[in-house]
C-alpha cells in the first residue's frame, strides 16, 4: 500500500509542477513518447486498432491511454526486470508515465503543432522499411465455414538465381483478424529446412505419435508417452522427444516485432530455395458465415554483403507433456546443450491459452543455473521476442534449461475446459511448449559487441 501511495503522490506532484509551469501538450510532450514507444504497433494497417501518429486519432483514446499506462498494460512487456537486460524493452520511464497522466488530467490539449516532432515513417505498413523482395502465399486463402482454428502450409518458390544474406525480415498478415501466428521456413525440393540454423542435438520426428483429426489439425495420440520433464528423462529412446532443432527463418506472433539484425549479422537464403509459410488461423464465427480470406506475405531487406556473424535459430520443444485436469501450476521442462562457444541474442516463449509463466536458464559448465529471462505472467495475446541488450556468452557445454508452468484450472479465465487432460496439439484449445532461440557462433573474443544497422530501423 505504501508504494501505491508514493506513486499517487508523485503523480500529484508532477501534475502540480506542470500546472505551475505550463501544462503538457501533445505536440511538445506526449507525441515524442508515443512516436518512440508506441507507433511501432499503433500506425495504420498494423496490429493495433488505432493510430498514434496524429493528435486527432490519439485524443479520443486519451483516458484509455492513461489507464493502460498506470496499469502497465501498455506498452506490452512481460519480462521480470530482475533478470536480464533487453534492447527492445518499450517500458515507459516514470517521467514518461507522469507526463502522459498529467497531459490527460489537464485536458489532453494539442498545443502548438510547430512543436510536433517528425513522425516515424512506415513504408506501406512495413516496419522494416521498403523491402528488397516480397513473397506472398500465392493465393487468397479462404477460411471455409466458421472454424476456430486452421493450420495451413503454403510453399512458394523464391526464383533466386543466387543466394542472399537477409538483414531484416517481416511477416505481414494479409488479414490480422484471423492470422494468429505464422512461420516462414527456407526449404529445398525435399522439404529440408535450409535457413542456416544448426541443430545442437539430435532432431527426432514425433509424427508417429500424432494424428490429424476431423478438423485437419494435428493432435497427440492418447497412447503417446508422457514426459513432463525432458531434462531429467533417462528412459528408453523415444522417437519424437525432440531435444532441439533448426527453427524457422522468421516468425510472426501477437506483439512480436519483425526481425532486424545488427549490421554485421544476417541469415542466409540459398539460390533456388523455396519458402514454406505455416499459418495458424484463429477466428471467431462470422455473423453471416461468409468466407474470410487472407493473403499473408513476407518482406526481406538484403545485407550489402556476407556478414561476420551468421544468425542461427534453435527451437527447443517438449511435445510429450500432459496437463492434468484442474492443475493450476503444472510444470513442463526441456533442455538443450550448446556444442560450441555461442552468443545468445534473443529468446521467445510459445504456449497457448493455459500458459502461465516461462523461465529460461543457462548453466555453464561447472556453474549453477542462471536465469536469463523470466516471464511471470505469460499472455497468449502478446508473445514477445526478448532481445539481449548485449549478447550472452555461452561456452561449449552450456545447458539451456526452459521451464514453463501451465494453469489448467477453472481459475484461468482463458481456459477452454479445465475438466480435460491436455496434450500437445495445433489448436489453441490444446497446448504447446516451445522456446525459440537466436544465437551466433562466438568469435575468438567473446566480449564482441554487435554494431547496429544504419539502414534498418524499428
């Protein structure tokens, strides 16, 4: 209670200071904050329902903005500040929060338009700027009837006659109302991923333990093994208990920004490669049952030349867990070991509606585990990528430990049915356990600091 009173007192004081001097205005005081922290999502044709690029589009939302800021709902950020430091943390400073509150409390005035800084530019809606190449799924996909979920794959050729290093890449949903998340992988004619990611452990398929239901989505068989703690598993070999494997070229999830790499790092796409879009469509019933269409695309900006640090992605999944009915805090774990000196760049947690919290730890040889990211309140609607402010050195033999907790109880308002035992499955009503990691091979001197790109902005 004391901390709450201190915050309220500080807000009253800053309001008084503004009133005694001159009240804050949108043009002079608030627009710089919104342009810096909010317009990445709040611009036309993006994930947010309103634009913050102009006073006339911001003013009707002034009270809602104040409430979201005070309750820390916006900007969305879920990392526990006690662990790690992240370059893409959009959290407002106390001074920024107080400025917004004082602006709303004192009438949310526009002020002198001449004080307005230059607004960020988004090229035709692309956050990465104008792409050098754009590929879409090749058709207007129609979601037939009124399904809640569809997982659909589309494969399109690049027609690249030479390989390209990709400096920035962005998936752009054609219909944000129905595209929940999407992945784009680079494959050859046999379907093998070729995006430059390298596995750090044996990759196994779990196809033998899954089936496609009447909804055409994949589900886990009821007789599949149950391994909640894959890190401690010492039983017989299970075909499909995947330790780690190569990941997608790029992913899109709610709230996730596009991938923009430092100027001396990039991902490789070889000549003749194909792009496989895997899209999770999640929609509510339309009122008249009319078909809903989508044409998702991916845009790329090429690096000017070969990078010093090729980017790798690793997916660390446990697909063999089981969440007991009514369990409010069920733990699932998976681990992977780095087979060479590496630098950790980013981490992403992926669960569905029962996801509760996520912890990523590293255990260097001979040392105790160290938390590098903890998400205490996971939100299915905001699945963020957490980019390290400085690359974290992982010597060969470092173990990555990922621990997720799930709430399958009636206390979880998002839980579709707390009476059911829940296994892995593609529908949102079932669950997943995935940790997505970006990293590079460590140079001889692990203290390297990657330079920032001058061309690509966010």
